[in-house]
């Protein structure tokens, strides 16, 4: 099953080497996927730091197309609010929708995804 690696994991990976073994395994098994939203969050910092090689590698990862269905995003947000979960950003909900559309697991250290796991029925690895 493909694994959509969230920005939070990439940042820790690049900054501190955290999640080294797990992410390397996902990469080695050719399971890692990205989308333009995640890349838009990562690439500007890498450009400023002149990390051209990393940008090139990220751009070569299999990329999921974003097909945003806004009514679905609104439904996710309503479900969160009914469960008392406030502050889940629209970008996180778009990532959830994208993973569900492509039957992917999400690899994230962001607590929002853990909270959404049962409400929206997504597959999460941490």
C-alpha cells in the first residue's frame, strides 16, 4: 500500500534524522508518494537552504494528483467539530482526502491525523 509521507515526517527527517529507518524502508520499498500540497510546504525552505539535490529527489517521488472535493472537506470538518476536534487545518483535510482517494496510508507525526483516524476512517502510521 502506498504511503503518503506528511510534511511533519520530512521535516524531522531532514532536520534531525528522526524516522530514519522507517522512512528509508518506505522509500526502499518504493511505497512513498507525495502530492503538490506537501511539496509546496517543503520545497520553499529547501530552496532557501539551496538543497537542490533534495528538491530533485522529492520531485521524482511518485506524485498523487489532487482532486479536491470541497463538499467532502466540509463534511470532514463538520465531523471533527461534532467530535470536539477544533483546529484541524484545511491542508490536513486535503491530505486526508487525497490519501483516501488513492487508498494510501498517511505517515505523519502530526496529532491531527491521529485524531482523524477513527472519525474519517483513514490509515495512519506514526
